[in-house]
C-alpha cells in the first residue's frame, strides 16, 4: 500500500554531513529492516545515537517544521486584549523574564 505524501521534506543523503551542530529530524532504519523517525543531535562529526540503527536520511529541523501545517491546539486560547490602530511605537511593551 503506497501512502500519499502531503507535505514532502527534502531529505539529505546520509553521506552528506550536516553543516552545523544541532538537532536534526532523521529517518532511521533498525537492523531488522523496520524504520522510524527521530530527533537526533549532530555533534559536528557524528550522530549522537544511543541505540543500534542506521541513519538513512536527515533534514534540518527548521526545514521539517516549515513543511508541516500542524496548526495550534484549539483549546489553547490567547487573549491579546483590545487592539489599537495606532502607529505609536510606545504602545508596544516587550515582556521578558528579566526584572
């Protein structure tokens, strides 16, 4: 049974090393032939993986996130208060964790 790919990602070959240290979305294949997806760190030289599997493709996490349309949980509400049509930049207040 072939599945339709709705949002295709541009997989990178496992022979190509990622350009920077970071987490990447990877396709892995287990020794038994089954496969799955995972988020794995690349340390600049190798994949940091604590189980036996072969990386068969990878994509930058941001590229993966850009390819999906997940929406947002409908039960999470955000009250932005009254909107203003004013162009006054002083009305914007940045909230930070610093006191």
